[in-house]
């Protein structure tokens, strides 16, 4: 738009296939201001109860941070794929400068369903995909995204797979810097039931702990047990997620077998 003018977009739609989302009832506006900046407002429904809203500013003359966005939403569907379906409340700030992108804020996840086995397998490349310019391992540039997010999981976050059927709750701070592995600080509580050695065990204690370590390798403290007559038996999992230690125990004490 010209200075003082406004460009609007009404009732647009779109897709985010990687997250399984369909954008509907979209609205957006870009208004140019005399100081060489422009205000941005937009909103769209992603398929859930709430809408995702964006407010921000765009510099037309290359200021230090040419793009600033405030992203908010309540009860927004943020993922709807076989691996995960999640609803979130978001309050995020995104900025872009000449060298990096920065994302900060809070994401509350009151409700989610995670399929751990699908997440472990990941997404395979289709047979008809042809790689024209393969990148050698270790030579790819790191992401320019700097991220510092507080993530809170509510009491309706469920997970299943690998014999586990349970819940996750708690809070963690996730930090990402260009060229470094993503780290976290915080604690998640695990509850539910776990099948092991042909038995259905109840999780009586479950914790995933991060102390500014790699997000994919938390410390584990999980106990699952079952009462069989006068005997209580179960398993104890400790150590790191990448190299867990599993011990079988019983009260009164019995042999490992």
C-alpha cells in the first residue's frame, strides 16, 4: 500500500500439511505509516475452537529489526497429525533482523495426544522424491532461530506407545541457539500404566528432569509396580534417557528372575 493506505485480505484459506492444519476464515491487513513502517494484523482459524492472531510491525526501510510480531491465541489447534494432536494457548513474540530470528514467550498445552511410536519412527521420505543436490552430513548451516520458550503441559496431555499409556504434566523452559543443540530446564511428571514382562504395571512415580541439558536426553526417575497377593513387584528406571538403567525389584525381596 501507499503511505497512509491499507491493503486488506478477507476470508482467505490455506494449508500447513506438516502440521495437518487447514487455515480458514483468515483476515489480514497491512497499513503503511508516514514514518516508513507498516502495521500488520491477521487472524485465522486452524481447525479448533480458537483462532490464531498476529499483530506487529514491518519496517519498509531496513531498521534494526525489520519485522516484529506478537502471536496470540487461546484453544488453538497447533498440530493434527498421526504423531500428535495438540491444542495450545500461545503468547509469543517473534522478531527478525539481518542475522537471526528470535522467538520468545509462553505456550500452554492444556490438551494433547502423542503417539510415541510414530514420533520415534519420524516421517520417511516418499519413494518418488529425488534429491538433486544432497548435502553432506555436518555441512548444513545451522538454523538462524534463537528460541526461549516456557512450555506448560496441562492435565489432559496423554501419550501412548512402547507399552506406556499415560499422561504428562509440568513445565519446562526450552532454549535454542544457532549452532547449538536445543536445551531445557524443568520437570515433567509421568503418570499412567506401563506393560512390562507381560504384566500391566501402575506408574507410582514418574519424572523427566532437565537441568539446562540437551532436550532429548533428560534424567529419568520412573517406578512402576504391581501387587500380586502379598508381594509388590515392579521396575525402576533411572539414569539418562539415552542410556537408561532398568532394575526389577520386589517387596519382600525375591530373585531377579
